[in-house]
C-alpha cells in the first residue's frame, strides 16, 4: 500500500516477480532511479495496481501500466479518505464478494 506498494512494484519488476499494490504511485517514473534500470516491458508484465477514485497518491509517477480502478465512497471533501487501505479492501469485498456472499 502507498509508498510500500510502489516499492513492491519496482522490486517485482526487478526480480521478475508478480506484484500487486493498492494506492501506490506508478513505478514508471522511478524505474530509472534503480540499478539495474527497469524496462517498461518488465513493469507491464509484472506489476498490477488497484487505484481508488480520487486517490491523489496513486496518480503520482505517471500512468500505471496495468491497473484496475475502484470506487471510493468517501465524501467528496475528504481528500485522503480514498487513500486508506481499509477503504479499498472494503470496496473490493463489497464489489467482488467473498465465499459467503457471492456477487450476482
């Protein structure tokens, strides 16, 4: 989540490991700041970002190569509420369901 998620995206691309992040900045801008430098293709193949609506942090660093947008049901004037991990996880559970409550 957040900066840790951005680091996970970069690390995943470097180590050829799949990485999923919630509300993370894009790995595109930071790819040349690490050694070895990461190609756009590595980011495209290995990273996936969950991006809540109106989340300021996940729009830093350029466009995400692979992402899914989710709703943010927080009030329009609460700028940082859409960045909270628990809100994103609740939205994923609400939208996607779970074993006891499938989505129809």
